[in-house]
C-alpha cells in the first residue's frame, strides 16, 4: 500500500474547506488526491468553497485524478448501482482499492462497502487526520480543540470525546431508585464505550461490581460528585 498517498472523499475534504484550513493538508506528510467526481461535488454543492478548491489544485495541495482503468470503472459502476453511495464516494473507493491508496472517508456505510471489497484497505477519518496533525506538530491540542468546536458549532460535524461521550451514555442509562436527588442514582444498565462508534452492555457480574463501588462511596449530597467519578472510572476500568 502506498501509505504516502491518500484519496479524499468529499466528506473529509469539505470539513477542511469550510474552516479554510487546507494549509493543514498541504503541510501533512500524506499527499492528498481528489477524483473528478469529488471535484464536481464540491463545485456543484459547495459553491462557497470553489475558489479554495481551485487554488489548492493549482498550488499542488491536492492532485486531481481520473478513474480510467477497466477495473476502476467496473468497480465504480457496481458501487453506483447500489444507489446507496454518491459519485464521490464510489470514485474514491475505486481509486483507493485499485491503486492501493489510503482512503480518507467519514461515512460509515461507504467505509463498510470499501472494506467488503478489500478488508485490508487502510481507511482514515477526519478525527484520524486531526489526531495525526497533532502528532506531526501541525497543531497543538488547543488549536485542535478550537477546530473541533468550530466544526460542531458552525457545520454540525461533531467529534465525540471518549470521556465526555462515556459520561453522557452512563447518565442516559440511569434511573433514580431512591428519589430525585442524583446522588442516590444507581445504574440500571450502563454502557461501556468501547470506541467512538461502538457500545457494549455491562454484564451482570460487572453490574454487581459497579453497584458495590457506588455503595462504597456513600450517600448524601456531599458525595454526589464522588459517586459520579467513581462510577465513570469503574466503567472505564471494565472497558
């Protein structure tokens, strides 16, 4: 696999176009490719970003490629025929599969299609790219957080933080056994956040252990925060 080359789906590219940060892609160790279909989708549906896209192709930040081999065209046609994926997704998958490129894509359904064709295909998402930019010192943690906030507030693209997500999922699966005071809440069936996309229910044995943790903290208004912390830590330990 040519790990230095990555083909961008529209979903990933538009995230960086919307915040005008294609400079991050330009300075990244990977070289980024876009297909004719992805260029057309940006041009047709994201008119505010057309100039940025044109400039990025001109200055070499992005390379535009065409699917043209018989195998690429056959795969593209078969994916289009499913009527579940867009032209940009289909062309990006076809190019990545047959030229052995990394695939940069966010849509889970499209990624599943790609892996059904080649389970060893390397796929990276927008969160993966952002993390790699931190690792490569292109961004510091505060700058990355600001970008995530901008995506969430202005563009409805949310990257879940594992800890915060776990806290929300636990709270969502609790009821009060002893009244309205949250310091008396015990878990009915908390969920363990295995990764950003998957949840697993706590087993009966684990549930008993978690009940003991909460009981051991003690009850009363002053212990509410400690109880939450103990519960969250216990579930994270079990994960």
